[in-house]
C-alpha cells in the first residue's frame, strides 16, 4: 500500500509547467493563421472547380476535354468496367496544341483533384500509355 501513496506524492510534487501569455498568444495566432490558410485554399479550389464546371459543356474548352477524358476513364460499357481506350485516344487527338494540352491538364486537376498524367498511367496499359504520350508529345 505504500506504493500508491508514494505515487500520489510524486504527482503532487512534480514541477508545474507554465506557459507565458506571449507564448500562448503566439500559439493561438499560429493556429488561426493555419486555419485561415486552409479556409482560403479551400475557397479558391472551390471557385476554380465551379468555374471549370460552368464551362465544361462548351466545345473546345479545356474543361470539356478534361470531362471527356474522365468519362472515358469511368466508362460504363456493356460489362460495366474498364476504360474506353478508344475514347481516350480520340479525345487526346482532338486537342489542337501543346498549350491547350497543358490547359486541359490544369482543368483536369482543378475539376477532379488528381493529375491527368497519373490517371492516364493508372488507367492504361504501359503500351497504351506510351502511345498516348507519343500523341501528346507530337503536338506543337
């Protein structure tokens, strides 16, 4: 029974940690700054996504191409699974230039939160991915 009494005494006699008002103010200000940063980042991303979605139905718009590619990745063919590779290649071929391809990649990231090249690599076989990269690299 002596052990619990000694443990209680040790707890009561331990040194107290005191935080100065300046340190606590700095911690609170840091936390608020980080919170505001993430809030503003979320608002900006939401604004970009909404802007891209409004223009996704206009033919020739980068958001339209990005949407076509995402729909090809999430293809609901007769078996309900798999990527429509033909639609992916057709859409990539329709993109007129390298600068438009960069805009499509940016629109894809804004709309879906992932990189187009990473999704191409995961959705296509290595041979199909090489063909898609070759099509993209031939754009001037």
